[in-house]
């Protein structure tokens, strides 16, 4: 038997009688279109659950093949956005974000790939909810040496100093709504109990090297990749 040639690809699988489908990308080491639903059954837990309930899909299609990982990743992202899979009930996809490849992140990007990445990020802004989530996650976390140095530089800019001073004057002393108040032990327990085990409303699943994780935190713990790098890649 001849050795399979490495070739990233996108695919579509589905259960037509139930009108449910999943569009994905495959670019792991030694992958080949011939492995679809033979040795590779997607990394999606939603597909796995559907398979356990209804058996093998009757729609198994390789939609497009690629010569590079990045071409495959960007194409999948483009299709997922175009199909609006997150809000489309016939798709099992829970995310339309750009999947993350550890191998691709280590490789030097070609000029064509850098242009695609630049075009993808141009004009994009982080949603307010994401900014608030990042802010909350950073509270209480010590800054790195590089971070401390960059903050020192920013704090020494006159315009920044002035703005911080003006903001501070509106929140000091009795101008602060919580001035002179403290949460009671009962309230603290209620807040703690309410937050325990809760799922953030803005949590999104993340795909790294073809494996789907339920959140950035889960991906960070399992792969060791910093949450900053994951968020930066998903922007």
C-alpha cells in the first residue's frame, strides 16, 4: 500500500434525515482526505454525541484540499462565517473562529499568508464583553518584567498621567459608591456560591491542531499555550 501524502482539507459530514451537518478542517500531522470517517471522526464533541445517538452520517464529503495549513484554516473560517454556523440550527458547529495551529504558529509565515492575516485583522475591534473579560482575568495577576516596563513607560506619558488623575478624582472618598461599605460574610458566601461552577456567557469553544476545547481556559490548561496567544490568534 502506498504511503498517504500529507494534505490538509476541509470537509462536510451530516445526517440528512435529521438535517444536521458539521463543517470542519483537518491539518494534523500525516493527515490525508482518505482518512475522513475511516480513521478520523472529527474532534467535535457535538458530532460524537450525534454519532452515538444516530449512527454513521450519510453525508461524508471532502470539500476542498490545500497545500498549506494556513490556507486550510483561513478557508474553513471563511466558509463558517459565510454560512453563519453559530446561529444556524442545522449546523453542529459551536464556533466560527479561526482554528489555531501550533505547528503553523512556529513556522515563518509566507508573504501571501501575512497579507491574508493582515486583511483578516484590519478594522477588527475586540467586543466590549471580551475587553471586560480580559480585564477581569488580569486582575490580581502579577505582570511580567516586560509588562512592568511597558506600564512604567505608559505611566510616564503626560497625557496618560493627566487622564488617570482626572478619573481618580471622580472615584475617591465619598465620591465612590462603595465608600465606607463592606460586604458582609453572608453576602460574600452568596456571591461565592452563585459564581461557583457558572459558565461565562461569552465563553467560546477553541480549536487547536484539530482538537476542540470548550473554552480558552481549557485550551490553555491542556496545551500549555498562553491565554494571551490564544486570544490574539482568535481576534
